C-alpha cells in the first residue's frame, strides 16, 4: 500500500494574475524559487510532458510529469508518469491587482525515507514549500517591479 503524504500552502502575491500565471506556466523557471527542484525540462515534442530533477543533500530523484489539466489563469494540475510518484495542482485566484497562489502536492514516500516519521517529514516538506512560495512572491514582485530586490535561493 502506498504511503502518500499531501500538503497545501498558499501565498498572496502583490502582482497581477497575468504575471503570476506566466511565471508558473513556464515550468522551466521553477528552480528559481523552488529549493529542492534542481531542473525542469519541458519536452519539445509534447509540451504537456516534462522531466524533473529533485536534489536535496545526498537525495536525488528524477521523474517525468504530465500536465493533466490546464485552465488559463486558474489551475495547472499534474501527475508523474514515472520515477518519483507525485501529483498536485497549482491554483490561481485573481484579487484585482494581486493574486493568491495555492500549491497542493501529494507524493509517495520513497522506501529510503520510510524509516522517518511521517509527521517529521511532513513538517520538513511543508516548511520547504512555504519558503518556496515566499521566494516565489519575492521573485514575482521583483519581476513586476524591478526596484524590489529579489530573494536568492
């Protein structure tokens, strides 16, 4: 039986929905604000398919994901098709000049991590996702207003 963990985190970003959408829709930009994502490569022959590389310390995982739902300015939903089992969605809410971004991620805990307490692992992952969204907010704000300094990884 799979040992799936799920997390949802949201952040309000003081930039228009168009800017927020364009940044997330360009999957290859995600390593700029997502600490554990080392690289994302969108397949040229099938843009709904992408290769991902996760790297944290000595842990390295690769997988391919497929976008299963894409509604402009509303949602990007995905699921892995091989490698590290994961799925999730990024939802966007237009607040008239600002935007709410809600990231939900579910993943099957790899056997190598099975010895860890799910609660501990969940806190680590959720904390990392929260920081990722904070970095995204800083990045998006800097893109929208170059006078605002960008927070580094």
